[in-house]
C-alpha cells in the first residue's frame, strides 16, 4: 500500500507539472510562438470530452448495461464528419462576432437579448454543476481507495477540512484563475490551459491503455480468456446486443452524445473559442474519433475482469479500473491509474469552470450592474477590473458549489447516471443553436420558451427522481405522479414506461422544446435587430468579411464618448491600436469629426462583446449613443442593397479575372507567333544559304568541265564533287518535304517486326569512323539481349543518327549511347559532354526552324530540322522525346512503349497535338 504522503506528493507534483506546461506555453506565446496553433493539439484538446465519467464511469456502465456504454462515443464519431458544416459555421460566427460562450452565442443570435443569455447561463450552471461534482467524486474516491485499499469508504462522513477532495478542488480553482483569467477578453485564447488539457488527454489515454493491457494480458490470458470466464459466470448478456428496446436506447443515446460533443460548455470552449484555424477541423474530424476508439478498447474487458474477479457487490464497478491493480499488488500501476483519472477529471473541471465563469460575468452579473444607473456610475471607471474579479470569484464559487453537491448528493449515484442527466440538460440548447444558424425565421420567443419548458421537463423527469433517492423529495411523486395523476409520473409521463429514465427524460424534454421553438417562431414577429442578426448568422460566409457594414445601425454616436467607453475596458494604448486597425482596414480617418459612423459603432460593440458578452456590450454602447429604431423594410432594403453591391462586385472581379487570363493568353500567343516568325525568317535564310552553296559549287565545277584540255583525273574528281553537292541539296529538300508530310498527317510508316538491338548496332556502325576522326570516345550500353518491336526501321535509324550526329557536333571528348527497358517502355539515351542546352532554350529545341545559339561555328550547323523531324517520328510511334542534363552531361532521350501496336493503330491525323511532352 502506498503511503499517504507519497500519493499527495504525486498528486500535487502532477498539478505542478500542469502549471509548468501552462507557464511555458504562455511564455512561448508571448514570444510569438503559439504551441497550441497546431491541428493535433486542437484535436487532443477536444478529448476533454473524455472525463472521469469516461475513465471510471464507462467501466461501471459496461458492468451493468454491457455494450450500451459505446453509444456515448458512437454519436460523436458519427457527427464528426459534419463538423465542417456545423462547427465550422459556429466557429466563423463566433470569431467574427467576438462571441465568448454558448450563452453569448444564443443571446447574440436572437437580437443580443439579455434575458435569453441569463436563462442559458443559469441552466448551464444547474446542468453542469452535478457533472463537475462527479469529477470531484471520482478523484476523491480514487484517492481514498489508493490510500486505504478499501473500496467502500464512507467519504461524506469527513468534515471538509479533513477531506482531500476539498484541497484538490481549491488547487484546481487556483490553477484555473491563474491561467484562465489573465486576459480580460473572454474570446482570447488560453494558450497555457489548452496545452495543459492536450497533455492531460495524452496522459489519461496512456494510463487507461496501460491498465487495460495489464488486466487483459497479465491478469487474464487475452480477450478470449476474459469473455470465456465471463460467460461461465453467466455474464453473456453484457457483451452482446440485447434487450427489447435496445435499438431505441442506442439511437437516443447516440443522438444525445452528438449534441453533447457540440454544445457542452467545455466542448464549446475548446472547439470554438480556443480554435485558431478552421482548417484544424480537417484533422480533428478523424483524429478525435480515433481517440475515442482507443480509449474504449479495454472498457469491456476491464468491466468483465472486475465482475469475474470480485465477489458480487463487494466493489463499486466504477472503481474497477483502480481496484484491479490494487488487488494484484501493483501499487505503482495503481498510482499511474489514479493520476490518469485525476487528469481526466481536472481537465473537465478547468475548462468547464472557465466557460461558466465567463457566462456568469457576461450574462448575469454585468447586465445587472449595467442596467442599474447608480452602480454603473459608481463603477464606470473600474469595469475592466470588476469583470476579472467577477470571473475569478465565480471560479471559486462554482467549484465550491460542485464540492457541496458532491458531499450532499452525488455520492449516492453512479458517475454515468449524473453525467447523462447533465448531457440532457445541455441538449436543450440544440434547437435554438441549430435552428439559429440554418433558419432565419427562428425567433427569440421560440428559443426562450423552448429552452425554459425543456429545462422544466428535464428537471421534473430526471432531477426530481434523484432528489427522491437522496431523500430531499417525498417518494410519493414517483409512485403516484404529480397531484396524484398517474400520467404525470416523472419516469413514466403519459404511461411511457418502455424507455430508460434518461431516454424518457430526453425524449419528452427535447421533443416539446423543438415543437415550441418551431411553432412560436412561425407566429412571432422579429425585431429589426433580431432579423439582422438572423441574416448574419445564417449567411455568415457572405458577411464575414464585411460584417460591420452589413449590420444595420441608425442613430447618433458621439466619438469622444465611444472612445471613453473603449478606454474603460481596453486601456488607452489598446484603444488607440484597435482604432488605428479600423482606420487602416476601412480607409476612414478617425478624429476628423465629433460623430462616429455606424460602422465604427458596430466595430466598437463587437470589441466589447469579446470582453463582456453581446448583451452587456449592447447595453454599454446604448448608454453612450442615441440609437433610432429601424423598420423591417429598411433592414431588408439595406441588406438587399448590400448583397446586390457584393454580387456586382463579385461579378466585376470575375470579369476582371477572365479578362486578365485572356490578356495573358493573347500575350503568350503573340510571343509564340513572334518567335515562330523570327525562327521562320532564320530558317529561310539558312535554307537559302544551304541551297545556294551547292548550286554555286555545281555551277563552278560544271563550267570548269567545259574545258576540253582538263585532265581526266580532274574531271572525275570534279564530277564527284558535283554529285555530292547534288545529294546535299536532295537531303535538304527531303527534310523539308518530310516535315511537311508529318505536319499534314500524310506521312505513312513502313512498319515491320524489327530486332532493336541489331538496328542500334547497324546505326552506330555508320558513325564509328566519324567519332574516330574527331577523337571522340564512344561507349555503347545495351541493357537487353533481344527485343522485337513493330517499328519503321529506317525512320528509327534516322532518329538515332540525328541524335548521334547532333552529339558529335557539340561533344568534347565523350559520347555514350545507353538503352534499357523500364516499366514496359524502351528508353534510348544519347549523352555528350558538350556545352549543353541552355535552360531557356530547352522548351524550343525540338521545334522546327530552331537552331541552338551556342554553336561555335560562324553559321549554324544544319537547317534546324533534324530534331523537329525526330520528334515527329517518335510521336508517330506513340512515344516521346526530350532533353535534360544529368551528371554534367547533356542527354537526348526518346521513349517507345513496348506495346506499340495499340499506339500505332489508334494514331490519328492530329499527331502534332498528341504526346508532345518533353523532358
């Protein structure tokens, strides 16, 4: 058994580690390096969903209800792919409107209504306090089990000053104050808190997997062994899908968890407020479900292992995770498990308390303070300090209330039962939020009445039964129903007894909530402010870049008063900074007149919303400006005009983009035509010169031959020269004609099965003497013995000769011909160590008329048609040709597919446009 001092040392050592992680992260952020701005950190922070309820309670749930525990994790996994539609929209709205909490979100959507924000805050407190209390319960239970190795301690008998849970709760409150209330802006990211939560997500996962491996493979002999022994004890029903109403239970539990993972205050805080980049959702959509899968792999084996090992009723199933290592004298493993459960509980308490404290200050205390003229005047220059004090005091009060609830009520119930009750409470916000972001007609009264009635039914169907069990309410209401009416029994309204009590409460509370929201919204008339917010929320992706000009405001705002209001909360330096930013962004100069324009008023209200909430910001701005009520017709007209201007601007941008693309295309075509024209001129000049030279020679030697006294030897020599020059002219004319036939598609290939190896050897043989005369070292590398291909033998020889001849003109001392097979293609490469082809000329070197400009002779060598004809020949064979540099040598390469028959049979007349890619 571990000593009390050791357990306390590790507990507070773990807290100290969290402090260190948070402090280091905050310090790095102050230096411009935000560690939390990472999609993996974001996904891990969302794992705050897995609390002590997951760590301990899932095992307890599995021990009593079997596979049903998985429904709470299947729901979030199924809804995760929809985050790009739902959560991304909520994130965009919250960032643009500087929303700081779920209460602020709902209040802002429905006209920045104070009452609605206050109602949501109160209900959040009522719904989440029990959930927070079970985290304290889990930590207290595990601490005492670890300390005394007894699994049924009477923890509530200890006075608070002797209760370790009390001191742990106060330590968490201190951590939350230090790293959750350092900035007055509620929308500011809590870098230290996010990194601490991400670390805890990893730690609790590692701890749970470790104990799972221990139980499954060290206590028992794998999964099969556990299931076999559980089956022999009659526990088969726990690991099969069973029950008359199992399908409906799984469905409703999955729906409940879908809503919880989106709208629990801690999930909203981590998923929306702490989000740095909407694109992080891409990773979270698969990484978060993967995390849920991992942390649940060993839940059922641990539950079955505990049921098999411990006598029935001797150990609370919620504590199996910790009880099994202790039972097998694995003290250090038990300590790791305890710290894992501690991390699961603390992350939830920290995040939830920050979220709730923001709601309390922004939606309860501040509106009360601001609507009272005497209080507002008294504290108007201390409001920023008051906001921070309210949040800090709220954190301690919330954690203390959760501790009291734990001492009085939660010790009588399982972790999962209280957790599910809290889930149902938060689910009541779903109609107002989902309807608010997708349905413009959704009205404030519909949201208000839907939430209130839903919470009343939640309290009646789920909380009252727990109070009866705890002894705070007479049991008659469960047996006889309200006022003695059997149809009003909390757990069986209107005779519905087929559902579990949680599913029953969810069904009735949420159904009535949705009906009231839809019906009342249909028959309600929205105010201009409410309608304006509805349009902005539903169409946020249209207005997110021009929100201040899209929100309709009409009235008179005195600029010095508006600045003074911002000074009270932001300070003078920060106020000047944000006003300068507004001026740069809008192009408007501030300070040239005494009155602020509507856009500046809206901008100022958004800044204050991020500090004190939308409803309180509305009150504060309203206290220094004279606002006029706008008719609905004006709102619709202005919005319509704004959209028309945006649509026109978008159309103009599109036209401008298309014109720019057309202009670029014309410019490129013009450049190509100019280059072709220049090349054609050079070609005509070159061809004329090439033809003129042999004609001149032929004429000169013909005139000499007219001399009868010329010796026979000289006559023969001059006749040979005339024949050579005639052949030269013939070759030039043939090249021009060849190119014309290829371009027009009239060229035909003489195809026959050819041994490529022999073809290459014959071609090289005709060049050997030239290489010797130029003192060029020639190497031949053939990577195959025999290869039969259907080709035009003469044309392929012509290409190889062109490449070898071309190489001999520019080579220094070395030429290499290399050929090999790769991926069903024949590769033939000719390397030379010459000056190479300039990078800017490579795209044009196979174009007709082109000649390299780095030739060393006074005039270009050849007509510039050899490579162009080679390209056409290879393309007619279904291959491609190119040039590149490798290991300091220039390489001309062509590639022929081994299955040439298909290419050749399908070759069409537009060969010039096919397979023109070059390396």
